C-alpha cells in the first residue's frame, strides 16, 4: 500500500487535521494516511504539551471509525533526538510491503532545506504539500522555492484557520469546541478535565 505519513503533536487532534488527512487519502495517490504522533518537539511549548500516551489515545479516538486513517506511535520508541529521515527508515524496515510519503504544510516546506538529510528524503519519498491556512493579519511569506519531481503541490486541500493552541485556550476558558473536535475526542478531554 501507499501510505501518507502525517506528523504532529496533535495537542489536541482536531477536525482540521482530520480534514487534511482524509482529503489526501481520498484524492491523492495514497491508500491510507497514518497520523504519526510525535514526542516532545523542541520548538513547541513543553508546558502545554500533554503526555505522549494521552495525545496518542485522543488520536486513536479521532480515527476510530475511519478506514482510511490510522495512528502510529513509532516515534515514541526511537532514540532521541530523532530525525524524520530516521523515522522513515524505520517505517520502511518495519513495513517493507508499503511505500511511504510525507504530508506537510507549505510552512514546513519553506524550512525543509534545514531538515537533516533533506535531499535524501526527497530522493526516496514523495512530499504532498497542502496550503497553510493563515490567520487574519498574519504575514504571508513567499512561496517555497524548493523544486523537485517528488514534491507534489495539492492546492485544493480544504484547510481551516484553526490551531491546536487556539482550541486549548478555548477549552481553558470553557468555550464551546464541539465543532472543532470530534465528539469522541471532546468527550475524552471533558471526562479527564484536560486543558483546564
């Protein structure tokens, strides 16, 4: 099978993530999308990041009834610091029957040339790049300048201008997030008093 890997902390996973993942699985040359829940990212605020197993549980709840979507905790079991090239090598070794591509937003592509062994990633894997939803007043930088046959721009992906940080703030303020989170994820959060 052709697997698209969608990396994220998913803190929490929201409908914006699921819309992108499902769209890629249905409209691109991808059979399934695996949401790869990542451990602590050094660029993220550690104080607001829930424990790995909680974010993994929420992601599993979110995709429970969706045959085209799955969740992976592979990066939890890799040595730190971990690089995407290493994760991809582990996926290829563990699942030799599959081929793997990456899903990423345009904002990540702009910094892709700073990734460890990025040229090797591009030679071996496709990158499906979706537009970034910009918030009002945000400065839009120039388009990514990396050109390669394995970079596939997918401009028609429906993206929402919603962020996990905004949802965390809304949950802390006890505001209604029922349209931004699946019912299962919202129930999981409410039952455990998360992000309060």
